[in-house]
C-alpha cells in the first residue's frame, strides 16, 4: 500500500485543469478553438438567437433557446431547452422541438448513482428511432467509458475507452466496434498553464494528428492542427483570436480551403452581435460569403 506521504504527493499534482478528460474531450481545448465553440465565426448564415430562463419547475429553471435563421430565402425556426435538478442528479440536457417531427432530440443524464463517479447519458432522436447510451466512470486519475449506439431500434456500434492523467500528462486509448473491430485510437497529451499539445493515432494506427493551443496573453489565443496518413498531402487548420477590449473580439481561421474572419461585439449586457466574411482560397472556388448573427440572453 502507498504511504500517506506518497498519496499526498500525488494528490497535490491533481487539479481540475489536468484531471483525466473523456476520450472525446481529450483535446477539447484545441478543438473548442478550431471548431469555433461557441460559434463566433459566422461567415455564411444569418440568424437571431435568444436565450432565457423560466421560473423554477421541479426545483430548477428551464433554459430555453430559440433560433430563427434564413435558409434558401425562407426563415426557419428552432426551439430547444434543458433542465437539471442538482439534488437528484437528473438532467434533461436537450429537448429540441422540430416543426416536422415534433421532438427532434431528447437527451437525459443521470449523475447521482449508487456507484460514486458513475454517470449514464442517454441521447435519442425519437423521429428516427435512433440514439445512444453511454456509461462513464471517473476518479482523480482515471476516466472510462462504454458507448453503445442504435439505429432504428437495432444495435449499430459500440466504443470503449479510457484515459489517465497525472501532473499535466494525459494518455488515452479507445476501440470501436460494429460487428468486428473497426478502429483503434491512442493519444498522448501535455498541458502546462496556457499551453496544451496532443498527438494522436487513429484508423488502425495509420493516421496521425498533432494539435496545439497557446494563450500567451489574456487577449491572444492561437491554435493549430495537422493530420497525415503519411501517404497523402497533410491537412491542417490554424486559428487566431484577439480580444481588442472587454466587449469585442476578432477571430480568423484558415483551413487550407478558405479564410474565415469575424468580429464579435457585446453591444449591450445581454446582446451580442457577430459579423463575418468567408474568403475561398482553394483552386476552383470563388465567391465571398457573409454572415450576421444576434444573440440575446
């Protein structure tokens, strides 16, 4: 057994910043920047988004989000909501109303189970009779998950993975199945303060990806990634974000086919405006795109 001194030494290296992530979040900081989450690179659509909270229902308010966007010369609406009761650990993570099928997506999560650290996440699309069930378990140094997907009420695929973290270093592995072994993914990452980097292998160890994130100042964010199967030309993307003041931010992203640039400005305490342009760079593509969004709430 480990001594008390050894346990204390290990514990001091474990913080919320370097606890083991899920396999899907292994490089979440980099992906969050490159995938533009939240959506601030609005360069090809027009929409108005509003958010509000209802009065308490069953011990917690309902978060409601409505979006009206322009599509093909018409206005399309979308409404979604979520609700969580912290005392019971039961949450409705998403209810998405669809004008065609009624309920588009319905996701629930249960986090207070007899086994401490265990969580069950159920995601469904009732109209297509598809969905998934994921069971996870985590503690200070280990994260494990088992995900089973179904389509038309029949088994489709499964994934099992695990990650471990200690003192900024994280390692992970995941296997995917259909009727037989489909893929193997492994990853190694390191995070230190404002810097994060990962290297991963997938597609049965035939494709490799390197990702990096740096926040050298409170105003500047830099992120990049490159992928290669060692046969075809590599692909990649890079992003630069700069907060020019407390209310405004500029973002630019290059992905080898186009350059997206956008400015986000908080005009009022609960009103944010985003405007952007997309400039095609790939051979054979032409025509600049524009986008505008207003978020309220």
